[in-house]
C-alpha cells in the first residue's frame, strides 16, 4: 500500500470516528472494532455489532501515557512507567475512569487502557486526540480473529468503514497482556 492510500485510510477512519461511526482497523494486537470512546451511541453500536452485553467492558487505545491521564482520575507513577517501558502490548485495568462514555466504564469504575505503538492505530489516536475503543472484531463468545481474513463477513458488513492498511498481513496477532493496577500499588496479572 502506498502512502497516498495509507493517508486516505487515515482520513476516512478519522472522519468516521468524528461522525460517531464504527471502524474496523488494525491495532498493536488483533484487528479491532473502534469508535470514539467518549460517544455513548457509538459505543452502543459496537456492543450491538458484537452481540455483547453492556456489562462486559471494552478497552481503549491512546497514543501516549500523557493522553491516558485524561481518562483516569489518578494515573499512578507505576502505571505511567509501565505504559512508557512496556516492550509488548500491555493493557492496564485502572480505577477511576473519567471523561469516557458511561457504557464503556466497568461497573467498578475501572477502564482498560493501552498505549499503542502500531503505525496505523497510533497515528489514528494521535490525530483523533481522544481515546479510541478497541475490541476484537468478533461476535461475543467466538474466538478473536488472528488475521483480517478470519474476521466474519457480518462484522465487516456492520461497520461504517473498513481500513485497508495491513489487510494482507498474515502474521498471527496475539492479544495483549492484561495487568490490573490498584491505586494502593496492588498488581494482579490477568493475562501474562
């Protein structure tokens, strides 16, 4: 894919997010369904596409630990450091979620948040200047597709924009590590 196509993909994805739409896009892990994490109607569309109960929270991607501070009441030094030094995709479950769609925040007030360094999703988050929802592109309860070709057609048909960048990537993606951090310093590894 040449730079013009990449730039066009980025423009179209941003336009879709700004209009409250849902995109299918590559992330630093598996292909994801994404929307504006501050828009409750857009978040509800993703729950509907995935046929997922709203009680099951989804995570958000940001472009930097600085941006993460907008969405967590007290981003601890430890959380900030993990976001800066993680050498593989690491989702942090943090208490005190704020400035996000209410239907995105878990019942206990926490949010899963990850700083992405993958080319497209990082540029998207940076240019959008807001958190972007990221949840695997599957029907709830089904396995997460490891490549674009494994994404069910009904998912592709249900979104407002499908990113072309990396569709031909056959490297098998893995989900992120998940670490729950409590404000008092407790650490719980949910998925190594």
